[in-house]
């Protein structure tokens, strides 16, 4: 299973880069929604909240992560969380006026998940509660 496409090291690297891009997008969105000192607050707060959510809710023994799950969730819930984070990042870029970047990020996320069908199947079979 570890050599399946969804768990392949190159695909995991792509997902990591998409995660970083999503966090950057949250900061960019926060910067454009704040004024004065709140710009700096949102610039740091939005990505921090996104990172905390991403790192906290996990499926136990997920081979694409450390295997640890601070707050264990079923696989389907983790998938919804991931898609929600990426969708919110795309939306944040779109509403701040960088529509091309938003669409490119969306396309990359779709391509990533199309190569991760084995991981998606694993998520639906794992962590059921």
C-alpha cells in the first residue's frame, strides 16, 4: 500500500506543497480583509488556525501522515476537512482578486486527488466510527 500513488512520496510532497499554498492563501486573504493592525493579526491568525485544524484532526495510523492522531476522526471526515481547507483557500484567493491563482490551485488540487484515489478509498475504509 505504501507504494500506491496516493501514498507515493512524490504525491505526498505535492500534497505538502498544496498545504503550504493553502496556508499562504489564508494569510493573503487575511491581509486583504484587515485594515491597519488587524491586517497583521489576520495575516498570522488565519494560517495558524488552518494549520492547527489540519494537524489536529487525523485518521489513526494514516500512512500519509505520522500515524498519530491528536483528535481521531473517521476517514470520510478527514477527506471533507482536507477538501474544505483547499476549497476555502481557493475561495480566499478568488475573492481577493487573484482569480487565475485560485483556479490554478483548484486544478492542482483536483489533479492531486485524482492521483490519490487509493488514499481516498483507504480513508473511506479507515477510521469508521
